[in-house]
């Protein structure tokens, strides 16, 4: 067990003296959990393989799952990659800082454990004042996957990280709820045309405004055996409960879910649904993601709701399906993984 230092830092008025302690820890090749606009990240010096090794150990992350490297300026980016192609530059100008990870050819400075042996590296510039300031103060790129234990939903609040990681890392920066609440969009720039490996905060239509040819890897919609993004093959985000998704015409969905709830009434059950639909399941335990009129908010609540399933010690959870448009694509991608791709079409 490590003696974890917890630093409470406010997003809007950053205490630089406190944050310097975290930057010093990064420079001593220690592990630091930092807030970002997507989810909390478990960070270490991306240029030091021993520091990076500690991330894998703290998370219990499989060695073949590469990490995303976070930078705070273009000089740092240039250190991490072989070259920055023209189309990558235009995406950077449009979407950085922000939830867009670009897969580019890695430079020799990036250790092999960061990229899990691949010759590419995922890089992004987070849109979060604490994350950016920390990288600046440490003056080194920070490798940071989501700060959950492997297999658990990504953490979007300080409470989540403290409960998962206290005693496993050197420093935790406890700040606000992650604004976006789902991980970044991962875009493979080494594929021609560029391909979305993981949907996230920057949507397909936003990317296609700059590069119309951009496509989506088929594994975003289905489970496949050997995805291009290694991380996509692991079961993620799954609560302890048995989970199923019911998809189709809403009146049929209501009937099916009500029937399934009845069949499982001897268990501790819940329904994950839109706020507008709570009334369709009278006397049932509903966990609302929020209103259908605000898909970005629904996406930001997903990991909190999935963690709630475990807090409530649920045995059986049914979720509605949502429109796979804009942020809904990322929401449904994570939700399908949470149900282990068990989907009942009605
Ligand atoms: P996390 O940091 O936990 O959000 O996970 C990072 C995600 O980015 C995983 O799904 C990885 O498989 C993916 N990723 C990172 N680097 C690469 C890379 N070089 N090539 C393909 N996917 C990557
Ligand atoms: Mg993750």
C-alpha cells in the first residue's frame, strides 16, 4: 500500500503551490491522478519507461493496451511523434485542446511500454486548466489512461478515483466532476483515410467537416476478436450485475422490459432509461441518465450510473438503447460494452 497524497484543487482558482507538488511527483517518476475534461487520468512521465510501468501496475492493465500521451503545447507534441501530417495539423487547430486523441507514428523518445510495442502513439491536449498546468509545470508529456482499476467504469469524480486508487498511486488531484464524462475520440491518422477507433467527445460529423473521408472502425458497433485499438477488446465498464439492452420501437421496449423485470423480480433489479421514460415503468427501480433532449448530459452521467449499479448491489440491470447519433454514438458504444453486447431487438 502506498501512502497516497490527496491534493484538493479547485478547477477555477488553481493553487499553484499545491499543484507543484504533483508536478514534482511526475518528475520523480511517480504516479499522479489528474482531472481532465473527459475522465480522470492516471498519469506518469511519458518519457520514462519505469514511471510508465507503474501505471500498468496501479491499474492492473494488460501490457498490450497502449496509453494516451497528454501534451500541453506543440513543442511537446513534436517530441512525441515522428512527424505531424497536414491533415493532423488542421484537426489540432480545430479541436485541441479537447477530447480528440490522434494516433501518429511515435518518436524514439516514447518508450515501448507507452505504445504497447506498436510504432504509433496516441496523443492529445486535454481541455482542462489543471491538466494543462500540471503538464506545463512538470515540463514533460504525461502518459495517462483512465484512472479506474482495469475492468471498472472510468472515473468521473474525485470520489470514484479515491475509492478505486487510494493506496495504489502516489498522488491524487481531487477536483470537480469531469465535464464530458466519456473518454476521448481516438482517431487513427496512420490509416488512409483516417479512421475513428473509439467514438468520444468530438463527433464524427465534426471531424468530417474538416476531413469528409473519415470512417468508423466496424468494431465501434460490434464486438470483434482483434480490433485495431487494442483497448477495445477488453470488457470494460461492466458492473457486477448481469446486464441486457433492449432495443426497438419504444412501446415494444416498454413491454419487453416490464416482462423481463417481472421474470427477475426475485433479484435486485434496475432499469437504466431516459428521464422521460421513468413513467413508462411504474413501480420499477429506474436509474435515469437524464433527458433525451440533452444527449451530452446523458453521456456525462453514464459512468456514474454504472458505478451506482455496484453501489446498490444490483444483480440484474436492463438498459434502454439510445440513438447512435452525435454524442449518442459514444454513449451507445460504452453502453454496449457494459452489457457485453447482449442486445435484445424487439
Ligand atoms: P484509455 O487511456 O484508458 O482511455 O485507453 C486508451 C485507448 O486508446 C485504448 O482503447 C487504446 O487501445 C487506444 N490507443 C492508445 N494508443 C493507441 C495506438 N497507438 N493505436 C491504437 N489505439 C491506441
Ligand atoms: Mg480506460
